[in-house]
C-alpha cells in the first residue's frame, strides 16, 4: 500500500476511478469468515441452513460456547484476520486510511440480522494518550458509520479506559485477565432496557471484550452484542 494513493483508487490493486476504497474484485477475494459460532466467531462447518438468519440458538454455537457461554449475546465478524485484511486494518489504525471506516462499517451494518440491530453502538475505547498520538479514534469512526447506516445512536465517551493495557501481549492469560480487570468503566448513565453493541477492529481471545461487557450489563443493558472487522483464528 503506497502512501500517495488517491481517494479514488482501490487500496489493494490501485484500480482507478473507484467510488469506494476497495474495488468489487478485491472485496470479493478478501478472506470472508463465512459461517461462524455466534459466541466466539470461530468458523463452523457450512450447512444448508442460512447462517444469517439471526437466531440466538445453540445450533449456531461451537462446543466451547455451548458449555461455557460468553457474557454477550452474539459476535459478528466480517473476515478472518489474515492477509490482506491484517494490512488493511493496520492501514486503518495507524496510517490514517480513514476511508476504510466507511467500507468496513457499511459491510458490518449490512451483515447484521435485523433482530441483532442495537439501539446504541459503543466503540472499544482508546487510552487518551493514544488518541492524542494518533489524532483519531478508528473504532469510533467505525461505530459512527454503522450507527448512521442502522439508524442507531453511538457514544464514544461513555466507556472509559482507565489504564493503558498495551502490554497485554507479554502476559499469560491469567495475568491478562488480572491486568484487564477494572481497566474499563461505564460512565454514561443507565443503559436500562437498551440493546448495546461493542465495536472493535480485531477479536483475538475476547478477553478485552469480556471485560467491557460486564460493566455494560451492570449498568442495565438488555443485551450486549459484539461487532468486529476480523477474527484471529487459532494456529
Ligand atoms: Zn482492487
Ligand atoms: Zn464458539
């Protein structure tokens, strides 16, 4: 991805005169996730059943999620976190390719079954010093695009990141959870009866999303769902 790319070019093949930043051919060739567990977004075998029907039932859950249900109602993910989606997400997060907010946000919104549509979209918060460094909040942009498309509200200030959790990768799972506990707080008032959706770029273990879901449920959210651009698959 070169730096002086024009707004009317496809980010992947540089085809010109495009209205969107990804041309239809490149979009089709991306590593789409396909049928996946509604609890953890790991792939499930394809079946004849329509996996976009939006049922919250056991058939759409993997063995692990049936035994040990996550605190959220569902996860929607567009892609496997693989080339070139990994590059696109890093271009979006770190290199100011903000047109990707429109592309990914519209795709995520359009993929949601009607019964999963939230009242309120909440981006996973950035720590304030990262926001200052980067100058933009990529998941807030994504949530904003989704909100406009779905006719929902979005709020990027209610969830607060109390500590920087950037060092997560160096910790074992137990230490990760300890490090994350109380790293987030909901400060946006009651969520009583509201259907909430957390928006993030990549879901890896789900530990961060789990820690974010609990304060929302404690604030009265009727349901919490997750939407992410991509899901990391185990090796
Ligand atoms: Zn292209
Ligand atoms: Zn699962």
